[in-house]
C-alpha cells in the first residue's frame, strides 16, 4: 500500500512583507495567524491526514537554522535542505528523491508553507480526493479555487472535461495560465471554467518521475541521481545532482506540459497572503476597521483612522492619527509607511533599499 | 551699574511633539536643530551677550535631572527649579526673586527655551536695543515679529505710537492679543501694526516688581516673599511663597495690564517650533522634499514619497513608500503616523493615549 507523505515548501524569499520579513526570516516565519507563523499553521493543518513522521519541510540553508528553532518538534531528518535556493522544480525533485528512498510507491502532497486556508475539514476532504485520483499511479492532481474576483496576482487553471471517481468536482486540466492582466482575468472569471491555481499538488512518486521524464528529462535524471546518492548516503553527489536540475518552476517545467494533469475544485477559503493588505483576510479589524497584527509586546492606538493595516512586533506602540488606508509596519530596526495600493509593489521599495546599499535591512 | 541676566524658561510640557516628547523629555530636549536640542541652541545664542554665570534656566522638578544631564556645563546653582509646573507668571516671579537676590538692580532677559531664531547678530541687536529701552527702570520690553502670513497659532502685539531712543523700530504696546481666528489674523496682517508676540522680554528687576504690584499684587507679594526666603536660604518658605503666586501666564497677569510696555520690531527669523510640521522651518529637506530629523543612528529611505515630515531617533530606519504629507515619528517604544494637518491637534491624540490608560507613553 502506498504511504502518504507531505512536503511543505518553505524556501520563499522575504520581499512582500518587508521590513517584517527578511531573507533569513521570510513570510512563513511571521506570526500572522493569531500569533502563529503560517508554516506552523500549515503543519497543524496536516495533522490527522499524514503520520507525523511523514511530514517533510523543504527549505534552503539560509533559513534552516531559524526553521529548526521555530519548529522544535520537527525531527531534524524531516528537514529537506536545498543546497541553494532555486525555483520549485529542483525542490520537488529533491523531495521526490528523498521520499522515494523511504517508499518508492509513496503518494506525495506538495504544498506551500505560507498560505491561509480554511476550513480544516474541507482541506482534508480535498486532499483525500486528490489521493484517490492519484491512486491510478499516473494522474498529477492540482487544486483550483473558484475565483471571487478577477485577481491579477494569481495563476489560473483551465478546466476541461469532467473526471469521474472523486467526491469533489474534478476535471482534466487543459491549461496553466500565469498571472493574467486585468482584462484576461475578467474573461477567465466570466468564462467560469478557470480556477485559481492554489499551488498544491498530489501525485504518486512514480507518476511525477514519469512526467518529469516526459517533459523535462534533465529533471528526471537529476531526481534519479539524487535518489541514488541518498541511498548511498553520498551528500556531495546529491548536491551535484541537485545543481543539475533546471532552475524553473514545477508548473513551467512539468505541469504545463504533462498530459495527465487533473484539477479538483477545492471547497476551501484560500489566500496566498501575498502582501500586507491580504492580512485583512486572516486578521480581525479593531473598532475603527483597522487590521492589526501585534506580537511580542506590540500594541496599537488609533484615533480618527480607518482602513489601515498595522503590523507591529516587539515592545512598541503604533499610534495612528487621522490616517486612512495605509500600511504601517514597525519592527526592531525598521518602520515602513506606505499606502495599501503601493503595498502590492513592495518589491520596488526593496530594490530601492538594496540600491541604497542597505543590505543590513534585507 | 545694572548687571545683565538671562532666564531661559524650560518647563514646557511634551504634548505637541509626542511620542518624541514626553512629560520628562519636552520639546526643548529633542535634538531638532542639527542634532542639537533647542535649549542648547538657546544657551549658545546668549553667548557674547550675558556673562556665562548670569544665564539661568528655569524648569520644574520633573525635568531638572534630565536637564542637568543635557547641560553638564550649566552650574547647578544656575538652575531655577519650580516646586511644581505652573504657568509663566509664577516662573517669572521666582526668577525675578532669584536674580534680585544677586543684584536688585539687574536687567533680565526672559526667553523661552524652545524657539528657533536666526540670525544671531540680529538677535543680539534686538536684545541690546531692549536693554537700552529698559534702562529707564520702568519700561517692560517685548519683541514682535512682522507676520509673514495670518498665523492663528501665535499671539499678536498691537503697536501704538513710536518710541525714540533705540536703534530698532520700537512702539508703545497697546494691546496683547491671544491666538486669533483666521479672519482676525487676516485683519491684523492687513492693518500692518500687529506683530507676532515672540514671548521674549527684557526688563529691570525693579520695573517688573513694580508692574506686578500695579497689576497682580499677589504676584508681587509672592516675589517679595520668595526674595526674603532666598536671602535667608529658607527653601520651604520659598516653596510656600511660590505656591501663592497666581497660576497664570505672565502675559495675562501683568503684560496686558501694565502701562509701560514697549514692543521692539525684531529683525529676526523666528519660529516657535510648535508642531512637527514646523520642522520644515528649521531642518533641510531630502531630495524628494521630505523633512527629516534623524539622530542617534536613525535613518530614512523614501520612494515615491513627497512632503513628509520624518522624525527618527535610535538605530532604526523609517522607509516611506508612496505617501505624501504625513508625519512619521519613530522612537524606541512608539511610532506615530498622522497627517500634517492633524499634527497641529496632537493634543487630542495624547488625550486618547491617556484615556486608553497608556500613561507609560506620556
């Protein structure tokens, strides 16, 4: 019988929540959900679905130490450390090789560390449906969320003909679409057969390896070499093989080209928490409609101020007076004040910080 | 010959520069002028005018300790400590008694600690003209600034008939006007014979004592009793006498009613630095027109941001992104974000802080 494993991909960079997030303390480390880091919430969410010992966290060297501190209950040998931060395809290859070494017939759930998902039972139902659909040993399962607005910040999955054999609506995935412009997004929503790409996958080890071989042979070769190296406990060989994996996203390298991809319409509320304004989806507003995330002694006061996002960490108070629709972030060594509109483009500010030579803040 | 003394009134509260200013660290303590506190700049400005030993600083118990740390070169016996913070009339009475004990024929310059004044030579000329005018042993000299706009945040002095005998234009002061509304302020500016009240005075000890007796006898009695107590080194008696002085402003108690008040039109640039937006008058803008006061390791970065006021103290960076006309203040335990418009009404926020029970921030 195929064992069920989950791989949490936790190697993201820290641009979109700067200055709270940094290269060594990315978004998934921040206490965004009731004082809990998103990665911890993600781990909690897998409880009751996979055996604890079958949950893996993939990250890079830079973040591994902080991650170990953050997740003291995670066994050290369940940390998959990428030799250097690359895109998701090499990460999936390394995770596949690692799990194949334990059980070559395993079923893998692959999911990001830093999404907000509710409710729990719907999340479990959707993954169980995925496991069922993947049990044919060839289907690569993705999960789509019905759009509530024409988002330009998410990728989309086009649904083709319906698939039988699952308790949830499932379709052949006919197209992966990168983040569209607004006009295209509106068309997607109007057409009704486009879902947001949640970035969560379920597949059998043998299915993803076969799909890699068909779509991106270098990735399959790298996976096979890493598996051999892991079995022989040759760390240097594993690193060499990892570095030969093409630095692409798994969507681009495999999923878009594979011919056995299914999409399950997931009955969850889902948010990728892609920027400070997204906190409105996961944190409660104060009496004046300001969203506040305050931790480690942080607090806030607001007068004549509405619709702001406040993130405060450490023993300090953020006071708002007569301001609206701002993002205010206060951490030990930095304070950010920006408009909610601009918060989506925080990358530009981070580039400015870099150009100003302030790498101490990155 | 009358000796020349100066009394710097440094007992102001910390409301208008909150959270940088606090009750124990009022505005004049803040490093607002090229990293220098306003009170230090005020002391520097008196150099070459009064003997160092004739410069006094009046403050209250709460601020005395911090003031001593801030001004290590000020002799301890030149600190005039008000037993409790009251208005300016009791402060002037105590200062008058203190100086009278040294020289009953002294000439006194009385000036606030927390104004920005330039240039130095014009400031000295104006005070020398005041000393000359006060040498008749009866004139109380005030200094007026020609308004550059119909300010509603300043008091005004009405100029009557011209006075001879000074190198600068001088007039009989016919009226003291409290902060006017905008319409009245416009009338004042249009009439041409109204000047801003700088809050700086020059008089002989005997002249102010005589004016007190004529306008506010309880103040004169308190002064006489304090003088006697100081001469006998009876501190408790001095405190008792201080507490009998009516808690009013010197303008209201004496100046408005005295009949020997002159106003010299002062050829200085003057600002009472009454709120964060006033920093524009004393600090230089960055490339994007943001006014920045950064001290003790503080710094700032701005992108797509114009016309903001930034005050940052301590090892932190304030980053502005896409915001305009805000006041952003970042100190160890607090961050304030407000509009420039609201900054004039910071008192309301401070009351809110008090009502929220956050006296730790006051």
